[in-house]
C-alpha cells in the first residue's frame, strides 16, 4: 500500500466522526471534500498524495483542538504553509493543517531587541515590509518570498539570495512555541541550565522530551561534531548540532528544518537584521558557468550581501519563450552570469564596495565583462530574471521530450570548491544523457539544477535512481550537503545515509522518536522516508484521459493539447501572492486554494486523471471554482509557466453546458452583442427598469446582484449615429492613411462617445477612418460563458467581412481591450491555420500603439494623467505603448500599479461573484486610486474598469481616446 492510497482505506465512520467533531468543536474551516483533497494533493515537487482532509484553523485553539481530535482518531498530521515545497514535504496522506489563511498576525516587533513575534501563516514579504518601518528586515528571502509563510520557512529551513548576508532561517529564529502530536504545548529556545531545570520541573512529556534531547546530545555529540558538514548551506537532516552545548542547547533551532515531522509551530520569535537600504548590483558575464563559479572565492572577501549565478540555459530558455527579452538585453555579454549585490546604509559606502568589485573584473578567471547597475528599477528587473527563470523554463517547449524538473536540484558545497564540483557534476549529467540548467546561490556554494529526468517510464526511473546515487556520493566526496536549501522530504530522505552514515542516521531517528514516538507527524518524510520513486505525480503508472481540445495549444499535439495544458502548473504558487501584478484576484479576495490559479490547474489535472475528481465535465466543484474566476488572464502573463485558466474555463464551460442548462443570466450576458444594439432603441424604458428596486430584487431570481448599479444604455448606438453613417459612405478606394476602427459592442451600446472620440482623434492625427459595413460582436461575451460555437461563428463572419481590409494591410484600431484579447489570444487558438486570422492579429493596434508605431507627436501638457491598464491589456501586449504616450504628454503622469479592478465584464453583476468583485475592488484597486492627487486625471480603456473606478472612488475616468480628443481640440 502506498501512502497516496492510504487515505482511501481509512474507515469512513472514523472520518465522518472526525469531521463532525471538528465542525462542532472548532471555528476552523473543515474541508474533507474531493476538490479540496485534490488541490492539496500536490506542491512544487514531483509528488502527489491525497490528504485525508484539510483543516484551516482560525485560532491557535483551533490547532490544538484539531490535533487532539486527530490523535484520538489515530490519524497522521501535516502542518502546511503555502505548499511550495519541492521535495514532497507538504503533501501526505494525512490531515493537513493549513495556517496560511487566518493565522497570519505579526503580533509584535521589538525594534530595540530586533525581534518579531509572528504566527506561522505570516508571509515572508509581509514581515519584511513591517520590519522595514523600523529600518530592519527578516534576512532569509527564498524565491517564493512573496507568498511563502514563516511557518513553512521554519519547517524547511529556507534560505534565499541574501543568506550570504543573513544566513538560513535557522540562524534567524530566536524562540518557538510548539505543539507536539500528543498535545504538549511549550516555548523552546536556547536553553541554559536554569531553563533546562525549568523544563524538567514542568514534568510530564515536556520534561521527557527535553531530557531525551539532552541525552541525545551527550550520546552523539562527538559524532555530530565529526560528521556534520561545516558548510553554510547544510540543510539536509535535522539540526542536531544546535543541541550541542557550544551552540547553547538551542531546542528551537534544532526544530528548524524538521519539515513538520516532529511538531507544529504555533508562534515564532524571529531575529531581524539591519536593512541595507542603499543597494547596487554588479553583474559579471563569463564564457561559461564554471569560470563564474571559479570567481566566487575572489569576490566573497568584498562582503557582498548576495551572489547569484545562472547559465545560458536559463537565459536561452527565457528568450525562446519571448520572456524577459528587454531585461536580458541589459546583461553584460557572456554565456553565464554572476549577480553580485552590495548593500550599505549610505550611498558612498555602497558605491565604494560595488566599484571595488567592478574594478577587479580583469583579475577574475576568464576576464569577464562587467556592468555596474545603479538604477533601482533595472536592478529589480535583473533580479526577476533570476527569480522567475527556473520556473518559467520548467515546462519544455517540445512536449515529446522530458521536461526540466526538480529531482536533484539544490546540493551545496564549500564556495571555494564550487567550480571544481560543477565540472564533475556536469560530466555526470552528460554521461546519463541528461540536459540541465545550472543556477543558484553561488556565494554560499548552493547549486540549483533542473534536469531532464524521464520519470514516466520504469527505465527512466531506474536511470534516475542510478544518477541520484552517483550525484549523492559526489556531493559527499566534496564535503557537501545533499540539500542546500529545499530540504529532504521524500526526494532526498532515502539518500541521507550516504551523507551521514549509520550512527548519525540513528541519531536522526532518535530525535524524531523523542518528539513523535507514534510517527504521526508527516510520516515518511526526511527520516524513515518513503522511496524516492513512490507517489510520483507523473510516474510510470501515470494515466490521463485524452480529450479533444477545442483550441490548438501546440501544433505538434493537434487536438490533444488540453491534456498537456493540465500539466503546465508546477506548483510554485506565485498566484498566491497577496499583491503585485494581476494574478490571482479571486485568490486574493478569498484566500482559498481552490480559487487560485494553482488550485484550478490542479483540479483540471485531477479531472483528466479521474480518480478523485469524478463526473467529468459535470463536476460541481470545478464549476464552482470557475464561477469565481474573472477570466482576467492575469495568469496567462504573470504565471511563470503561463497557465491560462481563462481558456481552460472556456473548454470546461463549453462541455459542461452540453449536458446542463445555462442560467438566464449567462444566456443574456453571452448574447449581449446581439440584443444591446436593439436595446438602445428602447433605452429609457430599460434604464428605468434597471434602476427600479422591484426590478433589481426580481433580477436576483435570475442571478443578478440587486445591490450593483448597472451601466446606462445609450439613447442611440454609435453605429446608428451621424458619424458612423458618414464613415460608411467612404469610397472603396485605398489610401495610405486608412485605418479601420473596430466598433465594439459595449462602447457601441453603452458609451458611444468613446467611439466618437476615437474617430475625432484618428482624423485629427491625419488618418482616414473606415468601419465594417455590418456590426458583429468580437464574441468575447460568448467566449466567457462557454458559447464557443457562437464565438467561432462570429469570428468566421468577422474574417469574411474583413477579407479586403486584411488583404490591403489596413491597420485595425481597437479601443476596447477585451476585444483586442479575443483577436490576439483566442482567435489564433481557434483558427491556427487561417491566414486571415494571422493577418488580423498582425493588423491590430491599440490607439497608443498606432501613435507609437507612426511616431506621432502629441502636445505636452501640465496635467497629471494616470493610466489604469485593463487586465487583458497587460496580458496581451503590455502597457509599453501607453507609457510612451504618457512620456510624450509630460512628466507628471504614470501607470497606476493596481491589479484587477474586480468587475471583469459581467463578473461584478453576478449574484454569486458580485461580493468577491467588491472585495477585489476595495482590496488593492481602491487604495491605489485613493492615493492619487485629487486633481489627477484617470484614464482607463476598459469599459468595465471605468465603471469600477466610478463606483469605488467617485472619480470620472476617461478613455484615452476621449482624453486625447479633449487636448487636441
């Protein structure tokens, strides 16, 4: 029996009783349903294990009660944070206690003592932000710092780029309040004789545990001193060295890195360090990664606060995917790079340190090229190459080849041995026929690699095992650690004996037994570990149902691309970040895993796997998850592997409604492009009705949110007005100044003044404006509710009507971003071989892009203009053209750094999703608007965005066309 099947054979009566008790005796969210189990079955590793259930505690008391009830039911437990572990630590056939949603208070920051007291669900960046107000920071900063929790960092002994400055998490923990499986709750930390006696005086299990730890340190002390690697990045195993008297018999630090196998952390006191607020970056470009590694010993004496390396595999992979192109262009010439950061409390000191580093470039191995980066924004852009590069290249471009994956990804050696070690390691990789990218924390000697292991065949598994054995022996020969950052879990637990030998392995087992004699805390991980090839998410027994894709995702896969898409999420959880970018607004509002990009991707994966998610396309849990998806496409651009939930949602809804009735609300929204032009003819009646309280109350029966203010329908559509009639009279001849203005349904029926302004601006800029002879909606509303047949029919009709303009190469100006995304993103997937579709994609421009492409000069103004970018603008082209327009207009404006506004077409009007839309609007969007100067002019191209801006701020936003028309008059 594997652990992944263990949950399914537990007595159902036991589970029902436990669930009932948890609901009655705690205030926690209790989740034993199939969908929750599915989304918590995976992390960022190669492993998959279905949990028994999930408890999301609202208080420490909930944790204590939940653990007691699980103990009474004799069930294993797994404390979990953000679920971004890479070695199997945060998945198990256990009851998961997820502290990330509610237990996220920063209880206190003592700036004098430089100590913070936090709950385990506090996110790393949130602690950093709070500490920064005191001129301090929390040192460790793994690549997942925007979403990983302190509890998870403590469990994993996380590090990050700045461990050169601040060390691992173990060096940054002062005290822990812990809870054992058998219910003992107490604080631990450095333990002098008086504190030791205090523990013993408490009696019971507490005294037994502390006495046992003292005996363990006495028994194995000399072995620990002689065998434990002395490198900075020794993460593998338990921190038994912290129990030695020379380290203060520090029980708290001994518990850092136990990966949930010993205790649950209830609170933590963490150390804070002085924050070097002035930073500069020196980037070296080398001929190869080995020369970069050889240079580390010469650079370390200059006291950098971070030193990161990466090879051309990462850079080349990003360029192949069209990612970070402009940022990569800023790197100095080379095939491998060292990013060396210096920090100080003033400009002079940091500049002196960085200059010293730059000036020794000629004395470094290979005489690298070098660049000193002083611009803060550029420094951040370069750091994001390092932070996102590995994740972004983790899904191979060739679906028929093994993907670069974790599986041996974080060994560490002494920095002065790094170059020599890398050469030998690379030879082993090549001998096995693998390919790899190399990168990592070179200043600490920690190497990350994503290797093309074949884990889907037994031969591939056998080869992988042979490689792991050889790689482990190599690291040990260099006096290194199997893990220098990501921990052991299941991925390395089986190989710890190579690193530690029989005696220390027994000491590790004894340590586990002292805390968890029943082996109920995250069993099978780190110590007494399950085999490295057990519970593989996509191993030799991996099967999935093949479905015919509605879109072409990859021409090589034809209509089988959807199955490959369900494997796209690698679990790094960027979608769980509470701020920055767009992804994922529904998660930010709910803090629910199933409403995150990762959670939805996992549901689709499990749907095709077919064992825990049933009912195929009728599954209510998936439908519920997708009901709260805004189809904002934030994941399409923000997710490192470009998971596209909006498109998968359409795949699902189309199939779902083949067998289920569509709500009247969805039917009306889907067909809005059909009825809205007609509605303008009776707009007074409809506007009165939609403002009537009785109508709004009745609308709730059909799924309309009664509290939401609906946009007013125009008295006359744009196409029925004088301007449109005049433009349709243009002769059929072709002029070099011709442009075709796309008339979208929403501006046509609700705000025709936007289209009027678009015509005015285009004509004043010297263009001759043409229109399509007949109005056809782009199909976005059809698409969003799964009416894919109608959407494709509309697109076919559009291509037919635009045949002549497309052949003539006339630019097509689109004012509404959600229409633009249909043509740029959806249409190529629906019409992959249609030359007209390809030409349309090339011909499309926004108003800003047209101005930029034609180098049109705009008048400079003194007004403060702020642009809010529609989510689809950001996803399908970005805002560089808008920034160019702002630069022309003057120096006062800028892009509003807000995420999704929350409305997303009809999302804000649905009874179910309107409350979430309100939260999204008020969570991040409104605060950014409130911070703007009172006289700032807000510009937003999105129809929905403008409505939300009015609703949450009272400001009167304009479309860019309206604003330009105003200043050009």
